[in-house]
């Protein structure tokens, strides 16, 4: 399986960064239920080549994020503006909480909702 990134994949990351940043890091195996992605998101990410199936267990599929796609997502993330706390966006800290995202500032306790993160992404 090739790990190179197609144009469709690169374009999807540019156009739909708020969706792509919800994807777990490359190297981890994960299932949809562990993310806040919907089934439709997953199908699109798969079709665009951002993620790939590593295992099938009935209807449950196990996914991996492609390394090249993950690298491109991190690059896009670094080009974003600053969050309200003055630090750079952002990492996922706790998907079960109402404010699942943190900034990348060390020793900063600011937490952000999905909408707040998306506002920064869409303004980039
Ligand atoms: Zn901060």
C-alpha cells in the first residue's frame, strides 16, 4: 500500500481542516467511536485517502491515519492563528468533555469547544 498522498487528499486537508484535525495521529489504530467523527466524515476521509482500513470486524472497521496525510494536517495546523489565550492551536485532550481541545501552550489550562476551534480554523 502506497503511503504517498494524492492531490485529492491534499486538497481535502486544505478545504476541510476542521474535519481532518479530528483524526487520530498516524501510527495509532482507532475506531470511529473513539473520535468525534461521524460515519459520513469517515466515508469522506476514506474516499479522499486521508485514512485507510487496517482491519474489519463485521461492521466495525479499524482505521489508521496515513502518515503523509497526518504530516500535511500538522503543517496546516501550524499555519493557523492564535487562540484566545494567545497560544497556538491545539490538541485534543478529552473528547467526552464539553471543551475537548487545549492549546499547545505548556502550563496553560485554557480549554476550547469544537465551535471555538473551528472559528480559528475557518479564519485561517
Ligand atoms: Zn493557551
